[in-house]
C-alpha cells in the first residue's frame, strides 16, 4: 500500500488489488488531481468530478481495452485518462502538444472512440459491438452518456437500432439533471419520473416484508395484496421507454458508491441483451463551489482552488475591447426590446452564446431546445414562417450538425432565420472537435443565404440590426428574404472602427485603410487585428498595403470586387476558416473569370484538422498572425 495510490496505477487492472477503503481514498486523490490541474489549465470540471466512482467501478468490472468504453461528448474522461496510464502527462492537459481534453484513440488504445460533439456514443458503440461480433470477438462495449447528451436526436436513432439488433450493448445513463445549465425538456422530466421507481421499490420491499409477517388468511387477502401492489406501482411507475425499445432497464442506482455500482455492473456484464443502467450522480461532487454551481463550473478557465474564483475574466479585458459574444448578447437584448417578434434559440448553450440577458428579459421568447441543433434550426424556420424573427445563437462547430436543416428548411424557403455563429474561427484548448473553421466552406454554396463577418463591436451590432430589419430593406435571394449567418470568433474585438460604422451595402465590404498602395489585404472581420499588424510589418519593409474588410462573404457584389481586383498589383485574401471552399478560392475564380489584373494570394487554414492550443498559438501556427501574413505577402511579392 502506498501513501498516494494514483501515481502507481498504470493500467486499470491494477485497481482490482485495492480494497474498497483504498478505492474511496483513490477517489479523493483523483478529485484533488483533477481540481489542481483544471485550476491551472482550465477544462471541464464539474462533469469530471461527477463520474469518479463510476469510472473506477467500470474499470474494475470491464477489461479495457478489450472491452471498450465510449464516452459521450468525452468531456468527462479525465478519471478514465488518469487510470489508463496518463497520470504522468496529466499536467499537460489541454495544452499545445499535451494531453487532449477529450478521448483520442491516437493517444491511447483505452480511448475506444474519439468524441467531442454530443450524442454520438450509442451509434459509435453499436458499430463497435457489431464489428466485434462480426470478427468473432467477445469483447463488451459500454457507453457512458449524460442526460444532457440524451436530448440529442442521434441518440434515439441509435437506441432504436440497438433495440432492434438485441446485442448486449451496455448503456450507462449518467443522470445528474444537468446539461451545461439545468437539463431541459420532456425527457428530463421523464427521467425524474423513472427515479420514482426507486421509491416504489423501497415501498414494495417494506410492504412484502410486512405481508409475510401477517398470519395466513387465505386467497382473498392475497388477491387484495396483488391488486394493491399494482395500484401502488401505477402511481409510482407506469412505463419504461427503454424497455419498450427492447432494452433491459436497471436503476436508478446511486452513482457514488463503488461497491454498489460494481455489483450492478457485474450483473449487467453477464446479460445477453442491450441494457440501460440508470445511474444518479452529482455534478461537481467533492469540490464545494462546483457542487453548488455546476453550471458555472462545467467548463472553466484557470481559477483559485481555495476561492473558486477565476483568474481571467473582465478584470483582464484591455480597455476599449470587449468580447464579440457580449456585444451580441447586448445587441440582441436591444433588438428584443424594440421588436417583440425577435426570438432567441439556443441548443443548450445559453451562457456560452451570450443569451442570458435576453432570457432574463424575455423568457417567453427564449427557447433552450436541449442539445438538439438540427431541431433548433428547423424550429426557428417554423417561427420565421409565422412572421417572427428568430435568432439561433450557436457555435460554428455545432452548426455542422444542421447543414441540411439550413439548406432544406431555411434557405430553400427563403426564411429569414438569423444564425449568430459564435466560436467561428480558431477555438482555444478544446482541439479538433471544437474548431470553427468549416462554416464558410459549408455554407458558401447555399443559395439565398447571406454570410457576414464583423470586424468590430459596432459592426456586429450594425449587422444584427441590418439582418433584423424588415426584409424589404435588403435583398437576399429571389423573395428578398433568406437566412443570414453572422460569424465571429471567441475573441476580443475593437469597440468601434470608424470605417466599419458605414451602413451595409449588399455584397460589398469597406476599406479600413486606403492609400492607393500596390497591395490590398482583403480579410474576414475577425482577423482585423492580425491584418493591421501585418500591414505595419509590410510598411516597415517598404510595401504599402490597403486594408479591405470584406463584411459580406456571401453574396459578393462581383462588379464591385472585380473593379477592386483591377486596381491592385496584389490581392491577398485572408480568412479565418478553411482555405478549401473559402472566400479566397471564390475570389480567385472571380479574378480568373473576369480577367482581373491583380495577382491573387489566398491565406487560410490548410486542408487539415487543427489540434488544441490557444487561439494566438493557432493563428501563428497557421500563418495567420501579423508575422505570418506579412512573411507570406513578402514571399509572394518576390515570387
Ligand atoms: C453537438 C454538441 N452540442 C453542444 C455541445 C456542448 N456541450 C458540451 S457538454 C454539454 C452538456 C452535456 O450534458 P450531459 O451529457 O448531461 O453531461 P454532464 O456534463 O452533465 O455530465 C454540452 C451542451 C457539444 N459538446 N456537442
């Protein structure tokens, strides 16, 4: 026995040599390690603290990696990483080149499947299980899915298929009544109702014990007892959705008692049918601040362990700058006050998208639909079809889920749904699954759609107001109406740029600097600070550069842009997004088609997934900071 057990666990099988007393002490060590590391590096705190005992029990009962554990979203995998040989590198969590905050098969064979977006686990696990059986293997496959992730439609498609196949898939439903904020929707109510079953079972045990103690008084009494039990059962517990789909259902069980969890897991391991094990856990368990306010401590940046207070935040915001998200939140609140048709929709990301002020002011016009991006879009389309002005606030990476809903349910019908795409661009720390680099390429080909990219706080407000103005005031698509995407990153933005205060003109950008230089840097708004820096560096090298804020990434006024491209020797298109299919490629094609005289250079993100790092690091690595842009422009001049 060691004073600290965690550093000596290199393989999960080693957990089996520990007594329950030692395991409980290990759980404390794990929580201390997670809190200490996340307090420095940031990360998903509350979700991880909630599954410590569950993860220990899983690794004692199942033989990872032969048995496979699939973590939904994957944001709760820290204990799993600590118990599968990654304790030593845990201090590098979420840092550039370090341990990922989500499961990564490339990192360890114990990470059976990569996750990051919600609700994929049951589908992936079912595929793993079918694959295992087709190959003749006997390995088990276990899913851990939260009640929040279970609000996503993909989970139901998978449950339905799994019920049909009847293979022994083990689904652990980690029910803590929370998504990031308190969980929403009918399903959440249903799970609470299922929890009533525990009370029914305890009642039944007491009732049976009492009935057995009564002296024998014949069949009549027995019938009465049976009928009474049925009636009580009907009150406490009527049906079970999972059983109806073809699953066994076990639970709800207490999720912080290793021995009890283990006993149930040993039993379900032997089943030859699919099973849902409903486990009740407490999000943030063991760290008082996170237990009291699991929403705030869901995902955090660095903080003080003793006070729970963040070390970043408003105090460090340089004067004259603010975050795009806050600007959007305030602008939407103003718009909501002016126009009662304005409605706000989030898919479980109320705080992250800046919608809390709107929700507080207009609760009737605010909708959290759960982790259900596809539904959010089509629901908004329905609102728009009723003449309302829905604004769907969503992260760029999560809108990937709803490409067809944008095409089929909004653009095709010219419906004026506004998409406020936050985290559009490089996203700090979360890695490949959370980068917002594909939205321009995904949506640029969609007819009737407008894509806008603000460079400053004032311009974001301008764009939102323009988008919400009555469609007659702007033209987008044949009916004069259509969806609009406004994309901006998680970054500070300049409050006001005089040039960007000019009214929007369909398809046209604005010059932020114009002095008839030989070179023009045309950029997507979020890169304004980097482009400005690049222009200064170029000037120092004797190359003057004008700065053109594109504003519209779609549609483009081709005559206007074509004329600009004839005025310069070099046109450099710089975008915070995938180069493939981006705005630069479109402009280059336009230049070719129109025989424009400028030489065109495109700077964007190469055709690769971008891994974790701070936004500034990622801009640098991809040649999109001031230094990188200037170097490539100078190289282009010489070529
Ligand atoms: C498709 C998608 N939308 C949104 C998110 C952001 N997100 C990360 S975790 C989370 C809540 C998950 O809740 P739950 O599954 O209950 O897990 P808990 O954190 O409560 O343990 C959300 C909304 C995501 N990862 N994927």
